[in-house]
C-alpha cells in the first residue's frame, strides 16, 4: 500500500474539509433564502406563532458558526478566509490542491 507524503495528506484532508463545507453550506443557504421568503411573504402572519420561525434562523446561525469552525487549513488550523476555492493557505502558504 502506498504511503502518502505529508503534502498529499494535507491535500486529502482539505478535500474532506471542502466536502464538509459544501454539505453544510448548501442547507444554510437554503435556510437563509427560506427566511427571506418567509419574512417577506404576505402569509407571514400565519407563521409568526410557529416554532419554524425560531428554528430556521437558529439552524442557519448554527450552520454559519459550524462553517467558521471547519473552514480551516489542515496544516496550521487558521481560518481560510472568504475564498471558497483556495489553492493555498494565506497564513502558512501550504498547497491545498
């Protein structure tokens, strides 16, 4: 079995982080769009007493915090910033792809 070099391990870990990022980001965006639609809806009054009005924003907020927690460099553990497709870490310079 082939052993991975440290560089390959970092690239492999980053691929996992990126998959996790997208698995969380897509539902968060859907929730945020749902919130905007809900609060701009003419039927808003029907939902105001619903637990949905509280749960949806809290779920979106939890997702955003989780994204900030996982979107880190596998080498130095620093936040990767706003770029959703980085090729290297802006902090330590390690190659991510």
